[in-house]
C-alpha cells in the first residue's frame, strides 16, 4: 500500500488482487459485461488517483482497502445507472445471442429459471439487492457490507433476511401460478 502511494506502478498487485472482485460486483449489478468492464476501469482509476488520500483504519489494511474500493465501486455503479437512465440504449448483444447447445430444451429451462430468479432479485429495493449481491456473490462479511453501504451490521442482517424472504415468496408465487 505504501509503495503504491509513492509509485503508481506499485499499484499493480492491489489491482490484480481486487480486479476480479470489483468486476464481478459490477457485472452482477449491471448484467452487461461491457459496462461492467468500463465501471471496473473507472473504479481502479479513481482508486489510483485517490490513493494518497486513503486513510487506513481498522483491523487490516487489506480489509479496509477492500471496503474503500467497494465504496468507490458503489458510487461508480450509481453514476452508471444514472447515465443509463438519462441515455437509454437498446442492447444489440441480445439480438446476436445465439449459441450451439447440447440440450437446447434443458438449457432453455435453466436459462428461464435463472431469469425468473434474477427478475425477483431485480424487483427488490436497491439496498436489499445490493446487500444480497455483496453477501452471496462477493462473499463479503456483514461488517464489510455495513461499511460499504454505510449501515450498521444489524441493519445489513435485516436487509439480507428481508431480501431472501421477498425473493423466496415471489418465486413461490411464480411456481404456484405456473401450476
């Protein structure tokens, strides 16, 4: 960390350690790999620029750096969503999404089940959805999520619990309606 503050070329080990996690978070939030790549790049550029102002607090430099980095990511994602709302575009990838599959019927059923689950997650309030992604996709601790979201650990546990109950209830309703 100190070496990276003195020389930007020493930032590379930090980048390598966290780039996959930040990209994964962005991908789950945006569901578009091109936009996730752009946001990931912006996060690391902002982090590199702001590194001299980073203040290490807490138990370990890695965990506080990780939380700080994910706060930057949260803000970058919010900026990206605002941009998309203000400048909507039609995704061309969907028109060209053709794949050769061994069992097209099974793959279609799997894709539909996944789409139903993600639609249920997408309908959650933003704070609940984000808490779920950070907990179960990024495998962060409650304390890390609390620091990223600016909430108490208890509030994060409540967010996750309510989000899981909402998704389960919605998936149950969808299953009952399908019968």
